[in-house]
C-alpha cells in the first residue's frame, strides 16, 4: 500500500478492503498469501563448509605454493623411482611442510568466517513467531507471524514485537510508545498517534502513525492494520540493501588483498624467469648441438635444481603469518563486540580514510543521564543549579555537586518525589551485574538521579531511595502522557492526603503553574519576572541540546482529594484523557531537570587520533539535528564556535541535491579534515553515503548499532 501514513484509518480500511470489527476472511487471506507471499525475510544463502574451504585456496600466493608442493612431490617420486628405493615420509618432508602450512592457514580462515556467519545470522532473528490476529470476526491468539498478509488486524501490547509494518488504527490506552532502536539506532521511545501525516516524503522517525516490523512496544495497547509484509517492510528493505551491498563487494579487493595479488604476480613472473634462466644456463649440459643428442636424466637433474631454487624463493610461511595476524586482530575486536566476517577486513581498517559512525550507542553511551537540576532561590528570580556527574544507569556512577541531601532540602525533596513516583521505569542488574533500564530511558535516568539526591538511604535494592519514597507515598492513579498536554502525572497518597505530581515539557507545565515552591518551603505567586527566569533556564539547557523536563505538583485536587481507587465516585474523571489537562491545572512549580545521552569517555581522544591519522569522521544519525550538532561539538567533530552551516544536514535535505552537488558538499572542507553530520537519516541514506564515498576512492569504515549498520 502506498504511503499509508498519509491516509486516515477509514481510508486505509477501504484501500485494503478490511474492517476493524471482523478482519479478513479465510478466502481473502488465501488470495493475499498467493499475491504477497509469506511474511518473512529472505534468508541469505549461507556459504557451505566446502565453499569456505575452497575460498581459502583461492589466492594467487597459495596457488603458487600448491604448484610448488606438487612439483616438489613429483620430483621426489621421480628420484625415488630412478634409485629403486621404497617411499618413506622422509622423502616428502618439503612438499609435506608446504601442504601442512596451507592446511593450517585454511583451518584458521574457515573457523573465523564460519563463526562470523553464525553471529551475523543471529542478528537477523528480529521478527516475532506469533501475532494476535483478527480473522472472520474471531481473534486468533497465536497465529504464526509468517502467515500475516496486508489487511490483517493485529492487537499489540507492552513488550510485543511488531510482526509487520502496520498502520496504527485504534488506541486501547491513552498513549502508545514504540522502541525503534533496532531499526534506527535511536534509543528514545517514539510516541505514536492515530492522525495522518501530511508529508508523503518523510523519514521513518516522522511516520508517527506507523509501527515497523522488528521494533517493540514500549508501552500501551492498540490495534493496527498490516500494510506491508516480508521484504516490503522497512527492515526487509534494509536487508535487501545489505545483500546488494554484499554482492557489490564480492569482486572488490581490500588494500591488503590487492597488495598480495600484486606481490604474487610479481613473484611468479620473477621466479619463473630466474628458474628458466638457470635451466637455460645449463642447457649445454644436457644438449649436444653438434652431435644432436639429448640427455634426459641431466635435463631432469637441472630442472630439479631450478625447481628447488623456485621452492626456496617462495615464502611458504607468509600466508599463515598473515592469516594468524588477522585472526588475532579479529579476536581482539570480538572482545569489543565487533564481528569480523572476512579476515582481510581487519587490515582494511588500517587503511581507512573515512569513518561513518552512528551517534546513539556508538559515540554516546546510549544511557540517558541527568546533567543538571535547576531550582529557584528564595528571591524567586535567581536559580540554584546543581550539576550531576555520571553517564550510566549505575547510581554509584557520579554524584551531585555540592553534597546535596534531599532529606534536608524541601524543594529538592519534592523534586525527588516527583521524579521517582511520576515514573513508569526502573533499573535492574542483568546477569553480568550491569545496570540496565526497564522502560523509557529518560524516566530511568530520573530514578538514578533520585538515588544521588539522598545520602543516608541504603538498602539491598538497586534503587533504595526510590523504594523508600514508594513506601512513603502510595500511587492511587496514573494520568498517562498525551501529546496535546505534553505531560504525565500521578495521584499519590502520603499520610492520608492526596497530591498530584506532574512532569512534562517545560512550555506546557509552566503555563499551568500559578505558584512556585521556594527553598524556605513556602509558595509564592508565579509572576512574569519569575516565569522569565524559569524560561531563561529552559533556554540555557536547550541550547546544550539537553532534554528538559519541568516538575510541578498540586494539593488542590477537588473531587479527587479523597480518591482511593476505581470504586470512588470521582473515578469517571480519570476515564477520559480529555479531563487530564483540567486536573493538571493551578500547579505549583518545583524545578527543571536537564538530561542527555552523554558521549563515551574515550570518544574525544579517539577523534583527536583520527584527525592526527588523516581520517575524516562523518556522523550519520537518526536523532534530531540540534542534538547531533551539540554532541559533534562536544566530541570534537566540530569546534566550539565553528560555522557548520554547510557541514550539518538533514538526511532528506541532502538527498534532494544532485550527485555532483553531494560530492561537492562532501569534499568542500575535506582538505581541512573537517567532519560532517547527517541527522534524521534513514537506513538507505547511510548506505548511499558510503557508496558515494567509495566511488570517490575512499576506504570507508562504517560503525554503529541497529539493523542498518549490520
């Protein structure tokens, strides 16, 4: 179906001839399966064991050694037969050693490449096995996902993997968020919507009403209509691009391969010429021109001398030494979670002239962390800013500057309560005792900073301070986030008193605040001067490309002041999201929190090393432009005050230029070694940039996570 994101749900149903009430009929499913095939990705035909073995011998230098071994063996056989001796292993030491070296070389190569094949195949297992599907008016809970066809109605809940590309059709909860990192490489969950998107040409991140195969439901519950299956899905297109790129690379030679081929050609011609010259020099020893006689035995004898000279000149150990060095390189890279499919690719990295890198999870930690907490001073116009260190989900990584203790600061304590209780995420220890988040990364970062705000709370739990706050205040209701009000809130009961705790976009929260909380634990009216001071703080954080959230609360809940569950008389107010904005009014402002997915510690020095080595770095990310530019400045791709007007582009914007214009822009500042940043980039765009660079003679290394970097 063409551009389903631009159509309404009714239009999608009409085009696909399906109803959300009944789904497809069995007859219609059968017709569509015949037309569209199964919903599965084409599996790349693996290389058989014997093909891998033969590939190890498909090398000019190896072939020279094989010929030398065979000729050497034939000479030994001839000599032994002439002397009338019996054959023994001692006679075949020289050809045997050559063959043993080649066999060891082949074993190492086959072992490395077969391991890489298995690892890469495991990366492709991203599609779910079953899907809850509506057909003939009945729900089938475990329909094999491969049997889905365009037009099928599927039901999706938190944790489900999305089985095909789908158009969101109906929300069963207030919001639906999807984790699209497997497709785009970006860790921030995307909030989806029902409304159509007017732009037909837009990137994946902007298709807010589409659910993509291979991604996962982060929260919410919905119905969706399958629009594309199999290789027609976005992840199918990525696989197709990867396969095409692999075919294009089949005939390509790495710099090492080219050098070895040139060396082998030179060696065979040189050795052949020398051997022929040695044999011809001794021509008179076995040919008597005057008497026209030919001595066969002497001819063979001098031929053996020429062959012995050739075998001695051939570096038998070179292939094995090269293979072992490359294998050691792959082992070292494997320890850093890098899979090398072909051994010569290791050496190619040493010849790299351009590195194309993803941002999230590659240049950054892919772990959101709070960088600053901003509260008001007693005068209401100045701010108290608390910088926060640490870049992981480990609460013991870093601290809040200034020895902050939220138990002794009423504003900081209220801030901690809002960030902890108005939160659906958590942090856990995995099997490797590493801290990882469950839920939205931004909310997990808030829980981590809450731990840093208390100095005297210890416990066996990973988040003891959050546990203590949860016991102190019981959540009785959750007002889920919605796009129109840009906030989320909870009603928490502490000591028998209900309180509304709210967090969300600053521009939305601040407009609904009528008071502010000050360090003396008193509230004052929100004046234009105070609002201006708060907004200045928002602008300051935003200029650093931080994600900014505002926190607020309300003790005036009206009919919800005594709310204690679904049986309460005022429960009907919470059944419709249309009421949430009214409930979240007349708030008391508490503070701001700025967070960022920080750069890895080692990246900045790596950038310096690349620049010293003459390697350009091009950042290609699916993240927004402002954040990408800020990270690029921080890690050294750009200078702090560098003009980047012609060095930073949106992917869709750069794609509109002609090929000649694209090349001009790519190389406009190449002599200076300046990098380039492409943001909001789709998977195909990344492949196109690499192809363009390679066509212009660059040796390109591409690194990142997500399917598009496989």
